C-alpha cells in the first residue's frame, strides 16, 4: 500500500525533466497520475514506464496558455479518473530574449502566461474539488530566479517565477485551514530539454 493510494495527481510538463521524475515518484507512491504536456509521444513513454511498474497513468496534450483547454482537461480528469488531489505545476519556459530592453511584449506575455497565468488557471480549475473534499496539495516548480533575478533566466522568467512564489504563499495562507497545502520548489539551473 502506497502513501498516495487512491489519490489523483495532475502533472504539467510531465514528458521530460522534473515533471517526468515527479510523475514517476508520485506513481510509485500509489497515485494515479495524469501526464500533460505539449507533446504526446514523451507523455506516452512516461505512462508506459509507470504502467510497466504496476502504476496507473493517463495522458493528455495540453496547451497551458489556454484557459479553456485547462478547464476542459480538469473536467476530463474529474469525469474519467476522479477529482484532482495533487496538482504539480511544473511546465515552464523562458523567453529567448533575456534583456528587458530588447524583450518584446509578445515574448514577455507568453513567458508570463506559461509560468504564472497558467498556474493561476490550473489552480482555479482544481480548487473547487479540493475545497469540497477538505484536502489537496498544489506544488509549483518556480526557480531560484524568483529570489535572485539574473540574465540567465531573464527579465520575464524571473518576474513570473517571483509572482508564482507569491501566489503559492497566498494560496497556502488562504486555504491551509481548509486542508489545502500549497508550496513552491525553487530549483537552480537544471539540465532539462
């Protein structure tokens, strides 16, 4: 019997890197994992690895810049797998242009949408079920760039990751007495695709 038996975990950016490893660990602990990302092929490879070890995994392509797709995906999970107990906001991206002087508004908006707005939308989509159950966990992968802005991450990335850290603290402080935990992980530079 695993620590997370009966729980449903939604992981964004689950095909590679930190998201892949989080999915494998959650499945090993007994959670039914829903793997989302832009590309189905790596998601299916992770699902196959999980299933070969006796776990349960479901895959779905998801554009996290689309609020409509996020809410449709959470409904699909609720209807087919069960309400989300654990949300891992892992998907992220940095802008190609790092310097604020030369960064276009479109690139700024896209970076903020992926790293901050999507986290808000995903959280808002799963929160009603967590509140109804009186428990839930939201884990968001931010970055040390939230604490130490630099050119390595860039202006938009650092600002979004600082914003998401603040949002998770707000979420935790607001809902902790209703059994909902929210936390932020701040990794340093990571060698992922």
